[in-house]
C-alpha cells in the first residue's frame, strides 16, 4: 500500500459510513442547477469514480474511455444511452 492509500485509510472521514444515496442526490441537484441535462448520469459516474479514489485521467484510462467523454459524463452532458459500454454499466437504467 502506498503512502496516499494509507493516509486515506487513516482519515477521519473513513471511520463513519457515507450515505452515498444522499451524496448522489446532492450531486444530481447541483448538476441540474448548473444546466446539466443528465444529472443522474453525472451523479452515478462521479460516485463510482469517487469510490475508486482515482483522479479523472486515471479513471478514464482504467475505464477505457477518453478523458473528455468522462468529463462530459460527469457534467451531465451525456445520456446513459450515449455512454461507452464501460461507463454505461456504472449507471443504473432509469
């Protein structure tokens, strides 16, 4: 385990369970207010990336997608049907 991973594990925020559904609702509300057409997609993709602990470029590489596609998905600009397969599997059907 590298130093960053160990530090994350010791961080106080890791001691309490996180209500991921509430976080996703807040993210969807924020994306909707910012004009995103697909806030639920953005919230789901961001939740998966956040759980992974990866920065956007590393997550995009691991998911096998272009960084710009990931950025657009996280901004709510892409519908679930427009996502590449690897990202589509991260977003539950509506």
